[in-house]
């Protein structure tokens, strides 16, 4: 009988994975299918889910699906910052500024949402970038604490000065022409941000950003201006978060102090931890799971928070690498038991 202690588990890349690392090495339709299959699942799932929900008559879950996509866009903006060496605790800064800009233009000036949302996206990116430029030299927890403090400060200013409706917020904002137009607009934008950010981080420019995250001192020693790179990434991330906030304000037809809520700031971090840090797909999977779980547990009242946290902790402890990295490893590798070595006689 063989002793299990004499063997160890070995992981090897599948042959197709080894041949498909470069597009020039594709040798068959099987290799091509291997590469595009995960992307087809993402794109097909986002496109077909609304149709399935409509056939089942689930209008509520159709709106929850839109909420999932909005929160995923916000999570992607957080992941972009994290991959560039900027750990943020205040995505609500981007989310809230974008929501208020779009809501104010629509409420006070009567501008249509298809004009106010792009202005809020660009304007939110510029405003948030200008607010955070002075603290870009801070690292780690110091930068994170500033990003956490700024949205709290803005919320108190709005509450004290009663601007933009004060504690009552701005209501009766314009809605989208139809539920389907709203659905596929956010789906298309989600895919643009997802594949755009992936392409960016896999380029030479993204290599510099990852190097800043790994060792910014080495980049500075080689003559690179890391702060100029951080400003550019900060604008991209803040504009993305502002778009999510602007879209949300018209989705629920309201914008107020709740857009600066702490749970919105925690969601992207929790999604990254659950789905897998260092991958946009991880944040996407994590956000969909957490929003779906939160909505299903809503009937339990305050108890849902405890169960929500318990499930998240169990997933993180059971799969510390993240759900996406686990699935990716299983997809790209196979495991086998091999002898440890020759036993001494």
C-alpha cells in the first residue's frame, strides 16, 4: 500500500495555456476557444441576464442587476488605484461628487441626464483629483485615512450649509427613457471600463504603474516621475467612480448625503478581498456576490449584517487567494501526485 506522505501535489500549466500566452502561438480553434471562453462568459452573462429576468417577470431583480453593475464600476475604480499603489478607503468621495454634480445640473438647470452624466464624470474626475493631489506624497494608511476623511467632511459641509438640499438631498431627478436603455447603457460602460483597464494594466504604461506599486523608490531612482503617473491614474479612477455616482443618482432619482455612506466605501474593498486582489475580474465577481447576498438577506433586517459578514469571512478564510484566482488556477493548471524522492534503503 502506498504511503501518501511519500507523494506531493504538483501543479502544471495545461498545454493550451503554455501555447496561448501569445496570440502568435495559437495553433488551432481549440486554443482560440480556450482564450475567449472566459470572456464570452462575462459578456454573455451580462447581456443575457436581463432577458432571463424579464422572462421570469423579476422586475425587482432586474433593478438589482443594474445596481450590481453600478457598484462593479465603482469597485473597478478602486482596483485601478490599488494596482497603482494607492490604497483608498474613500471611494464615496468619487461616488458622491459625481452624484451631486449630475443631480445639481439636472435639478437646478434642467439639463438632461445624457448631458449631466458626462459632465459629472469629467467634472468629478477633475475635482477629486485636485482635492487629492496635495496628499499624493503620502503612502499606505496615511493616504487611506485622507481618502476616508474627505467624504465625511463634504457630507458635514452639505449638512451644515444646507446646500444641494441639505439633509433632504435632491429628489425627482430625471429617469432613463426605459429600463432596457438604462440596463444596456450600464452594461456597455461596465465592459468598456473592465476591458479598458485590463488593457491599460497589461501595456507598458501599466507595467510602470505596477512597478510604482511594488517599489516606487526604484522608479524615482531611475528618473521616473511617479507623482505624474499617480495623478493620471487618480483622474481615471475618480472619473470612473464619479460616473458610477452620477448613474446611481438617476437610477434612484435621488442624491443626498447617503452617497457618502461608509458601506459604499467598504464594498469595493470587501469585493476585492472576496473575489481576489490584483485582478479586475476578482472585483467584478466579488461585487456581484456581495450585492446579491445583501439583497437576499434584506428580509432578515439587522441580522443580515451579521450573516453577511459571516459569509464573507468564511469565504476569505476558506479561499485566501480569492474566488477568481482559485477559478483561474483550476482553469489554467492541472494537479497530480508525484513521488517526493527515492526512499533510502
